[in-house]
C-alpha cells in the first residue's frame, strides 16, 4: 500500500524548535512535489510549505516568516519540516501530502491526492 506517515509532533514551549518527518512507503515519491499543510481547530487546511519534485524549488506561506525550512531526502523517501521560533498560533495538526507525479507545488489542498494522517503540534502560550 502507498502510505505517508508523519512524526515529530508534540507539545513545545513558545519559541521552541521542532522537526517534523514524513516517511513515504509503497513506492518512490521522487517524481512528486510534496507539501506540509496544517489545520487548526475550526480553521481551513492551509499550506505551510512545499518542495517540488526537482528537490530544489520551495514555497513557504507568508506566516512562516523565515522560521521553517522544508527539505527532502529522496533516497530515504522522506520529507522534513524544521521549525523554529514556534508560536501558539502555530498550534495545529500538520499533514504531509503529495501531488501527482511531475505536478508543481500549489496552495490548494484539493490538488493533493495522497495524505498522511497528521501529527499534532501544540505550542504552549
């Protein structure tokens, strides 16, 4: 089966760092643009960051403000989100998602066809 599994979430203090991991299995995702989305309680799902299948092109939401870095390891079939300077407003479930092969990063969650189950990030105030 094709699967994305997130890990690394948890409870962190304001200003703290956290590293999220997304490990894919079932097939290679080297030809897929990948992204991190988040969804806070009562809010719509929103793009945090994406990385294109080329392994280089990256997009970040405005609210990231230079605090996060997305990366991928194609040999490990994994995507990462290194976060620092976390704020209570960052509290949400963070999801890993994939676009169909060869497609670019977009901000629309409906454009992504494979999703992980999410990992909770809670930033204490």
